[in-house]
C-alpha cells in the first residue's frame, strides 16, 4: 500500500463529509476504494469501532488510524521479500520500457524511453493538445504498442477522423501532391486514393492495438482503472493510457468542488500508473491568466496536486508566447490570438518536471493544424 498517496486521497474524500453527521458506511466504502481491498466482516466491525472512537478528533489521526487497520502484518517484511525477487523484476521491466518510443524523435531522445508513471501535458485552448497525444497514440500503436485512449471531451468519430486525415496527408506528401485533407473532409465522406490508403493503414497498423473509449458521466477515475485492469487481464499486455482531459473526469459526489475533484483524479491516476506499472498521459487545461504568459507549475488549472503527483509535467504553447518579454496588453493578446490561426505554426513542448532524467528541456514542433499533424523540428532548423 502506498500510504502517502492513500492518505492524500482519503483526506480529500473525507474533507467533503460533514463530520458531525458522519455516515460510517459511506466512509468505509471510501476506504475500500482507496485501499483497493475488500474488507471482511471482522475488519469492517473493527473499522466501524475505530471511526466512531475518533469522530471529533483531528482528521489526520482518524485517517492514520484507518490506514493502520488496513495494513497487514506482512507489510513489515515487504522489503526483504521485495529484494529477493521484486527488485530484479522491476529492473527487467524498466529496461524493456526504454525501448518504448513515442514516435517524436527529439522527445524520445530526451525521455530515454516511455517509463511507467504519470505524464501531464498542459496547454491553452486550441493549441493542439489532443492532436499531440492522439498522434502519439497512433505512432505507438503502429510500432506494436497497445494503447487505450479515453476521450472524455471528443467523440470516437472526431478522434478517428483526425488520424485518417493525418495518414492521408502523409500519403499525398509521399506522392508529392499539393493537397490538404482535413478531418472535416473525412467526416464529410471524402473518398480518393489518399483516403483509401489511409483507411487501410489505419485498419492494419493501428486498430488491432488501439482502444478508444468515449467519455460520459460514468467515466470516473475508478471506471478508467477498471477498464484498464480488464484490458491487461484479457490481453496480457501493459497498454499506454491516454486521458483527454483531466479537469472533466467526473466525480459522482456533488459535494466535491473542482479543485478537490482534480486532486482526487490526479491521485487516482498516479496510483494506477504505479500499481499497474504503466505510462499514463493526461491533458490538463490552464488557468485563463496563463494563456498569454509562459507556462509554469501554477499555470495548470486546479493545480494543487498536479505539480507534486505528476512524474513528468509538460507545457505546450506557442513559441511566441514562451519567448515574449513584452508587457501583456490588448494588442499583444490579439497578436497571440492571430498567431494561433497561422498554419503551420511553431509550438514548443517544455518539460517542467522529469523524475527520471533531465529536469527541464524543450521540444519544438511545427504544428500543421489543417492536417492534424505535429512535425518534429530540430532547434537549429526552426521556422
């Protein structure tokens, strides 16, 4: 059990309860979910007694007492048992993960493989966040990796049409045809040799190893974990998971505010990446006052737990915004707004946090929005 993550998650849930009217069964259910254990009758009675004894006292004492009840005696010997076998198994797993590539050359060079952990990409509206990870997902699948894409904002139809348009434009470029095929063209039923080739490639290279789950009111962090766990059990593979996006993952408790909801979701995704030993990429929106300023830790909307829980944290923005030294006024805001309409446009993915490598680096892209395509750009050859 990861006590730190469990305590944070449990405190977030308990803080929304009225302690004077504590529903013991509700709190036990919360502990059940957080600990991922099923309590037997004896443990449940013991837990009920402990809760009733501690009501009215400091909440951290209550939480610590609850979690102590859920820690069995074998935890004392965990390290010795882990060193006999688990440590070396984790080494082998880590070595294999260094061969997992996103398909973005410069990003892969910096990351040194796609290791298990929580990756957060923050960016303003219409900067290309969904396209960036959708393209990454396709590139991973085409190279043999299994991926699960949770699209809570856009439908499956929109996501797939982006992929088909991207592949169709690649085919047109390969044949040196100066045409542009948009995802809207695909949705409107455009059919030509480039689209037909793209459809075949998508079905042959991507479909066999890709699951796209459309979001709805049931797509909670618990639901995401359940789907991923079933996929692992059925396929006997570890998929790379993508979540679009963090702030709109629902929570069924109406008493949970936006910040608490985000904290709960970020903790749940982090715990899932650790327990299942998989990489999870999630998109985060930004605070509005960050749209015209270079992205920093506090730029992430409802950012309480993001900067602490994420293993890798990135900001995606226009190079013009990142490199700006002028005072932000209405004129500059308009310039930034106009710059987002240009195709192609230069954007930068800035690493703000990296637990397992270089703490900060930048990856430049030429974002061809009309083609739903991110092209790697070597810094010395920027547009």
